[in-house]
């Protein structure tokens, strides 16, 4: 079963609508090693 991810964003900084429009982004500033491991393990899927 593929993993599903719930991602928190701050709409005033960069909203999910911004991500849908841009189709990709750079997430910097993440310092938690476990979070970085999971982010690196994510795969691109088709946006619905």
C-alpha cells in the first residue's frame, strides 16, 4: 500500500495552491533528520 502524506504549510508564506500552480518547489529549512528522511522518500504522483 503506498504511503500517503499530510503536509502542513503556512498559507501566508507558501500555500498548497501555490504548489499546485508551480508544480514543484524547494523545501529548505527542515532540520529534523526523520522529517528529512521521509521527505526524501516521497515520490511524485499526478496531482488531482
